[in-house]
C-alpha cells in the first residue's frame, strides 16, 4: 500500500496539468491523438521458404523481408502483379574474415515496400521459386 500513497502527489500534478491550456505532459481528452507510426509487417526468408508465406495486412502497411537463410534470396512479384516489386538479391547473413584475421558479421539483406492498394500480391524468390516452391502471398485489405 506504500506505492498507493505515493501516487497521490502525481495525481494532483495531473489534475493541475489538465486545468492548463497546454500542459506538455497532459493526457487530457482534448488533446489531439498522438502521431501513429505506419503499420509494419515482416517476412523471414530462409532456405527455402518465406515465413509467413501468406500474410494479410491493411492498406498502407510496410512489409519488410529479411534474409535469415544460408543463401541469397529475392522477393519478386509474380508476372501480372501491379504494382510490381522486386527486392533484388538479398545476401544471407554471414561472417567474413579479412586477411589479418579480423572478422566482420554482416546481417542478412532486407527489403521494404509499402502496399497502398487492396489486392492480392503473389511473389516468389527468383532463385528458388520454381526449384523449391519458394513463394508467398501478400493480401492487402482496406
Ligand atoms: Cu531463394
């Protein structure tokens, strides 16, 4: 109950801020809503699949593909998909050793694009789409 007692001074301060016209810490109902970050979704690329392979998002969502596999991949829209998108080759994460023995760890390549128009966007990996059925679908709703 100690913490309950300690709350009282801050509650009083809150009340005072609400009375003011522009209290910087006020959370009163008259304030404009805080700015919201654009929604995002992520898809992991591994050998040889997209996870999740099929996702449903709202229009305006940014989708980010990240290569977490052991080889290069792409996220490339199927023919006829409009607007088309293509990540190009995204390198696998890895560690390189320089001639002096130093090592550098590099994260997997990533690609982001925003889907503004409702619809179904089928895509594939240009290297493994046919060979390993590495395909995915983005369904964009209103
Ligand atoms: Cu691939």
